[in-house]
């Protein structure tokens, strides 16, 4: 997001309003869909805002969240349901999922969400409550949360990707200009231009 700003122009303030609006939408729509699992929609809406600075970044992250959930559900149907909650293989796969979550988190949001969703399926299988309807509900709640985030960034104090990128480019160019001016003064022999020890 563009640096600085005051009041509603401050990036943290803007994002707080957007996240609150997204979570409010997710809460209302998620509760309408399921009184027991509405928090899946709210959690999705909130997590989508982590490390985003513009409308474009948020929309891409929401899409990646849904892609990761869909692929995690497919894996859950293929792996967790046939296991029927068998403790030993489930424990091994949960450990592999935890590794996958932390290994892929900095690399790919979709893969991280895949491992989170697969792990949730495995754990629900271990508890004996896993069924295809629960996984379908997970997808629906994720879609609601992603839609809430998308609506919030489009309607509540929106910052376009262009505006955010433009601000960062201007800041980088100003830093390069200052650095080049300092280097030119040093090369010209100006003793005051040398950095302090």
C-alpha cells in the first residue's frame, strides 16, 4: 500500500475497515448457511487480508484460497474418507500436512491452504464426523469468505493495484535519486558527503 497517510488514508486503517466489512459479510452469510461452521467463512475473509496491499493482491489471494480448498477437499475425499479415522496412518498424514503447511506457506498460498484443508479432513475423520457434505460445506464457507473479501476491497476504501504499485515505484525512484546524488558528491571529492563512521 502507499506509505504514510493519515486517518482513512493510512494503509493499516483502510485494511482494518475492509477486513471488518469482509468479516461482517462472511459472518452473516456464513451463519445463514450453517450455524455451526460460520467461522470457516470469517476465518477465510480475515486470512485473505494478511500480507496484501491492494485490491488486486486481495482478489488473487481469495482465488488462491478457493483453489487450495478445492484441491484439499479432493485429496480429503481420496485419502481421509477411505482411512475411516485409523489413528496411525492419520497421524502420519497429519504430520506430513503440518510439514507441508510450514514448508509451502512462504512459497504458495494455494499449496498451504491445500495442506490445511487436507489436515482438517484427516482430523475430522479421526473424530468420526467426516463426510462429503462437511467438505462441501467447507468449500461453500470458503467461497463466502473470499466473496466477502472481494466485495470489501472493491467497495470499502478501495486502493487499486496501480495506485499501490505507483506509490512504491515513486518511493524507490526517490531513494535511487538520493543515493545517486550522494555518490556524485562523494566522487566529486566533497568531504561532507562521506558517510559517518
